């Protein structure tokens, strides 16, 4: 039963994200799904819930939909209604509605192990070599500068302020990417995050060296 609903969800997610150019393309979803499976097995989380929540985690994202989160969650409910119990659908929707980062000073609690695994997998894809590529892809898609020394990073303490932010892409490292390592839930993700974090620090060191002309 579960493998059929996962395949149906994969097909839905693949067509939903096919066209996106802001770093939320199907391959982001694919990587998060893949990593979430790995984390789920290492941490003993329920694979069906984790896989479906990972595949659909960005469907209701505030950045992607003009119609808002509620519309995305409705789409998810109707997709899954015939295959899963209402309780399982509720669990998956609760994960999806909580998964997003909302600013440096805004807590994003996640109670269930399955939710923690999906949030960790999503955040691992925002750091390291892939995270660097995504930050500049997102910035380019929104017409942002790469870097502007006159604009300092802001540690947003509300989701509203974080949403309005239009700063250059390098600021995003200080506003989100470098903070994610300490916000991982599971030990397996924390170990992977350490490595990816070091790579971003090295990248920034070189970036600023080249910016100043010292490298
Ligand atoms: P996720 O899918 O990991 O939840 P988001 O939806 O927050 O990530 O954003 C998609 C990608 O774009 C991520 O890699 C994220 O770090 C990046 N991104 C989001 N906001 C900005 C920004 N203001 N500047 C540069 N990159 C950003
Ligand atoms: Ni995502």
C-alpha cells in the first residue's frame, strides 16, 4: 500500500516543482527526499510519513504560492485522502506547515521524530556546496546583489521582518545558512552539518579574500 502512495506522491511532486528557478526545483525535493530516507533509517523514524512529508514539504511554502499555505495544505489533503488515514494526513500536514525557516531569532519547534528528520534533511540541503549554489540561484532569481559591503546582515526576530528582507545573497549566510548547524535535531544530521558548515566557512574566507584582492 505505502509504496503506491509514495510513487503517486513522487509523480505529483515532480510535476509540481518541474519549472521552479528559485532553488525549489524538483531536484531540491529529490535530494531532501533521499537524505530524509537516510536520516529516517539511522534514527528509526516512520518511513512512509517521512517520505511523503519530504516529497511535499515545499508545496505549501509561503515563498512559492500567492494563494498561501492553506491552499497548499488543501491540495495535499486531497492528494492523500484516498490512500492514508485522516490521522496520518494530519501528521504529514503538521510537519509541512512547520518545516520552514522563519528568521534567525524565530524558533521553529518540531515535536515528532518524523518532522525533525524532514526539517533536518531540508536544512542540510540549504548548507554546504549545494546550499551555496541555492543561495545564489535564489538571489539571482529575485534580482538580488551577490554582495554589498554597505548592507549588513540582519538577525530577524520576527517572521514578518524575515519575509520582507531583500538583502544581498552573502548576507543570507549570516542570517540563515551559518546558523543551521546548531539547529539540527538529530545526531545523524548534526554530523553531516558540521562538515558542510566548515565548507561554507572556507568558501566565505576565499570569497572575502578575492573581494579584497588579497587572494
Ligand atoms: P528550504 O527549501 O531549505 O526551506 P527556503 O525555502 O527558505 O529553503 O529557500 C530556498 C533556498 O533559497 C534555500 O537554499 C535558501 O537558503 C535560499 N534563500 C532563501 N532566502 C534567501 C535569500 N534572502 N537570499 C539568498 N538565498 C535565499
Ligand atoms: Ni525545501
